């Protein structure tokens, strides 16, 4: 029975499977509408709502090291129907990702690969081991990356019949790939895949496109190659030039745009490596376990094991897929913080691995099909556990409970600073922050000795409320004592927030009811 399932996959080749899985993915991800915004989502929303670009600041009162395209998407979703609209956009994007994965698989591996790629993609997009709730740049960019992969494959297919059509597809690949980078800087996988595919195609025989694809056995000429690469580059420049034009029109200095989107990351990386690596090391280990447990890592590893067969069948696609996976793995490692969302950019690589291997009658193909079934099973088990955990009230929501209690005690005009960065708590209170850092990493990088924070706390614009979400001595013990002295001079402990050791302070001379959250 098990052998027949792996060797005769008629059911996964069913033409209605991709739309069925796509709709299922959308419905499952819409469960996120019942959960509060997570930290990054809330932070992006706060930045978007307060967005006031200027010569020396890309976003105004708050700093975030993300491209303006991402903040614009968050702002547009919020303006359309409120904060949770972003979750709807993310769910629809995941559904589109499934359909694009099916189309990519059809071009790379033929009809036999479609169902397996569809199942693998759907499972990876809904497993709570990664994230079935929050929507950030990694999730929003997935259809753009796979769209770039698809457009590059179509450009290669059309290159033997129409240079104009092929060039348009190559340009589209460039546009989509660059738009993905506009949602998070390291999401260059689509551009890498397209570039390597077009470069490798003239040197391969047979072509990477299956035999049942029209025009799939023709070589690209050098002239066509140059034309396609030029079209790809031109397409990639469109979003970049549009961003630069917006910055100039908004009065933002280009060096401010560059530093916020690119330059800050090198400084932040230095900060991360200079601090204790205990917490990042634990998260890195957890990330590795999640990559294995979801099936993502085994699927990528299967491509390495079956690379010789994949290379013989589709050398340029195999080369492009390996290049994309390598770059995306470097992005995971280079991020430094090792959050689980970092694994989402590897999903397109897994799609290509399944498409290249699953149709093969060899042992590697059988292993690939078995891994897809294991990936789907892992997602189902994880969903059942996650639903049970949340349904029985086991999911802690300290930030929401604390923020709600603070909102009840606050008065119009009150402000709040959360030390350590919890934008979701900040958003729940409804109070703005006079401190420009909503996340801890920008604070640790741009205010390393907390001089800016101490000046704020001791000055006329001191926040009404201060939450010590993490101890003042965290990350750099030397900053704790002077910060503690400043707080003691200006603030008194007043009420509570959820969590052991966390303190809530109220500005001296201000009368407010003491918050007592239901933790």
C-alpha cells in the first residue's frame, strides 16, 4: 500500500488539487484574524501610522531598518480595512504562492510533479512550527519570488520562438524579484534564480524545460542571452528607481535611505556578534530543529543527494535552484537573530527540489515523494496541537493583557516607552512613544550606552509611563546602573505588567490609577 502510494501518484496529479490546496491554505491562515498582532506586525503598523519622511529620517518619529515598500504595504492594508487587513493580504498571498508553485512544478518536472509540489508548499505555509499567524516581509514576498522563478522559466521557454516575448518575461522576473527585495532586503532568491538560469541555459543540452513543453529543446544564442539578461536587469531597476524617485520627492536624502535600508545592517551585525551569543545560539538550534521537523531541511537535502539525476534532467534549473538555496541559506545565517520566520524564504527552493526530484522513478524520487508526505503529516499534527493549545487557553498573551490594563489607566496625552521593545504592547495601549526605537536591536545599535534614552527620561518630553520589559542591564551590563539612577530620580513604581521581574513606572507628580492586568 505504501509503495503504491509513492510510485503511482495519480491522486497528486489531479488537476483540481492546486486550487483546493490554495483555498485550504487561505482559510487556515485566516485563523490569524482571531489572534492579536505580533510584535513586528504591530511595530510596522506604528511606523506606518506615524510615517513622516524628512531629510534625515526615512520614517519620522520611529526607526525601522526595512524598505519603504514594506511600510507602504502595511499602511495601505491598514487604510483599507484596519490592522488585521494585513493578515488577509498574507493569507491570499499564500494561496497565490501555492498556485504559482504548481505552475513552476509543471514547467520543471511536468504534470507528475505538480501535486507533490502543491502538497509540500501548502504544508510549509500553514505549519505552526514556522508561523501560521503573523504576516511579515518573508510571507508577503513569497508569491513575488515564485513569480520571478516562473517568469524566468517562461522567458527561457519563449526564447527559441520570440525574443520580444522572452524579454518581457525576463523583465517581469526582474520586477518581481526586486519587489521581493523591497519587502525584505535579503530576499534576493528570485533574482538569483533568474540570473543563473539565463546564464546557464546556453551551455546545457538538453534544455531545462521538459520535452513536453513547446520549444523546450532549443539553445539560446549569445545575442538572445545578452538581451534576456539586459531585460532582467532593466526590470529589476524599475522598483529601485521608483523607490529613489519617491525618496527624492519626499525630501529624504539618499544617504538616509541607503543607511536605513542597507548600511544599518552591517552595524547591527557587529552589535549582535559583540554581545553574548547564548540566546542566538539557542534560537539557531531551535531553528534547525524546526527546519528538520517541518520537512523543509530534508527536502532541500534531498536535492543535494539527487543532484546528479536532477542535473542530467535539467541542468540549468538545477544550477539556478542550488544558487538560490545557497543565497537564501546565507540570508538565514546572516540574519543573526535566527527567528523562525527566516525559514520562509527557503520555501521556493523546496518547491524546486520537489519539482526536480519527485517525478523520477529512482530511489531519490521515491524518497522525495515520501518526504512530501512526511511534510504534510507534520503540518497536520502541528496544526492539531496548535489549535488545542490555543483553544484551551494555554497561549500566553502577556503583551496584550499588559497593554490593555495600561490603556485603561492612561489619560489622553499620555506617552509610553517599553524598554526592550514590545511594539505589540505599545500598540495595545494606544499611547505613542517619544523614544524612536520600538525594537531592541536598533536601540542597542544606535543608542548603545542609552544616552539618548536617559536624556529623554530626564528631560521635558519624558514619557508618562515606562515599562521595564527586560532588565535595564540586559545586553550591556554597564548601561544598567546609570539608567536605573535616572529612572529612580524621575519615576515611581506604579501598578504592574505581566511577567516575573518586569516593572512598571509612572512619572513622578502624575496621578493615574494603578494598572493591574489579568495575567
